[in-house]
């Protein structure tokens, strides 16, 4: 007697079983957050609220004691959020997924387990060949967060830190102009009958836009210079008002610098920032005026800029005060940490949902853009060319 026929053939049933298997494989992430030990680095990748959201999804977070202190988050805040705190640095570095703001040092890399995953900044300018060789030796998969793109093709981490740097540059200028900080005693703010502070901004990118927004908010007069007409048009649109804009013509720029009280450098180049302001131009600036070179981490766009630190941030040259601290967002570690954490948390939850970084890299082109090491194989062209290392196209390795 014939058996009743099934509505599904064997072939149709098989893929369904396989799909169920994949669903079961929701990855449980084990994330390590070590304490940042680089000079003046106080930020942390995840806030207690972010840790709470991550642990609520069944993931584990191991944090080195005191890792959040610089950003004013206590160990107790993290414990209450569901993280485990340890004094054992080695234990944190042996986690399968490691989150750091600064790239790890060679000593720290040695503490990592083979086949681990690292998400941190890459800071290619400060790296050595040995760093990539150590990653390769341990077959580590590494993602540089400054290269991660979002669905609009923008770099979310870079943008958010640029916003902070832009606003900070104006707040720093307002502080340094105060007589209590040996400034020339001028105040930002549109006081009736008093001419406003004159600010020159070089660069109409994110840093320039947020510097302009803050300076205008404090009542200053601004002049924005950039060689990209599109960027100058965009800054007017984004600020929703007509401001003085100009291409970088030396004559116009020199005239504006002679009149200004504050000059903010926010121009980035490919390998280093272009030097737009010569020593002669600085010499002709008003005595007691102020230069804030936000581009100093890329070499600086004022010829007279020299790197300074948060402890000793200014240097006077030709009667002009120069502020050239490379890591400006570190002045506000709590705001910066919340900002970075907001970007990381959705990615981590997504990686967990998709069963690990491998799957996320397969489907998320923007995350794949941040990848520079895949199981010890270098996948970033610019790193390969910079350090003369062999690199492979990630698209051939993943699919």
C-alpha cells in the first residue's frame, strides 16, 4: 500500500534543517577591554550603558580594573552593568575579541591568543613593520575603526571625533584668550558695541564645519578657507547662513590672518596635511593672537606648529600663541567615549546576531572596509604599500 505523499520533497526539507542550524549559531561574544596605557589616552570603547546592552544579549565582557577611570566610569558602574572586572591584564588580552582605542603595543600583542580578533585604531603613521608581522604570526583578524564605513560611505568614528575636535578647538580658543591664561583678554560673545572676535578657519570638512558652528554660536565673525568649492557650498548649507568663504588664495589668506584673533587649522592631506600658512604669514599676525592646529596629528598646516601636550599645550612664536596637541578629543574623554561606544555597540550586537565577525564581514561592506588583517593575512593595500608588505584582496579570501 502506498504511503501518503508528503507535501515536501526530501530536497525541500533539507535546506530548512540547515537554516535552523545556522539560527542556533548566534555567536556568544567574549569581549576584553584592557586599560589604555598610552600617554594621556583616557578614553574607553564601551560605556557602562553599552556593556549593559551587550551583556543583556548574552555576551560576556571582561574589563581590566580602572579601564574606565580616565573617562569617569568606575569599576562598580561596569560591574552593575554586567561586566566582570579583573586585575589580570594577561587575562583581558587573552579574550577572543579585544576592543581598544589605541592600537596595542608589541608587548600587548604578545599577550593575545592566536586567532583572536582585534578592533582598535590603526594609526598607520605611528606603526612599524614589526606590528603587522606579529599580527601575522598570531593569525589575528584586525579591524581599524577609523576605516569602517557606514551605509552612506562615510567614516562614522572619524566623523564623530572630528565633530568633537572642531567644537573643542573653539572652546580651547575661548579659554586661551582669557587674561587668566595669559591671553590677550578678548572674549568670544557678541557684546553690543564691541567688535566680535575674528576667527579664520582653514578647511571646510567636518572639523571646520563644527568649529564654524561653535564660533558663530559664541558670536564670532568667521572666515572659512578651502580649495573645494563643494565643501564651501556644503558648509554654508549645513550652517544655514551666508558666511565669508574663499578658496586658498595666498593674498586673501594673508589679509585674513593679519586681521584675525584666532586661526584654526583643520585641513587633512593624503599622507600629511599641506602646509598652508608660512612662517612669514604667522610673523605678520597680531601679537597675542592664537593658532590652533587641529591638523597637527597629520603634520600640521602651519609651518610654525610644533607638537605640544595636554599638560603643556601652548608655545609662543613671533608673539603668536600656538596650540598643537595631537589628540584633542582626549580633553573630553567622557564625551569621546560615549561617542565611540554609540558606534561600536550596534556593530557588536550585529556581530553576535550574525554568528561572529566572519559572517558580518561577508555581509557588511562598510565593516569589511575597516579590515586590515584577516587570519594573519594583510588585506589593506595602503598598509602593504606603506610598509612594503605582501597583501591580498579580502574579497578573494572571504567568498
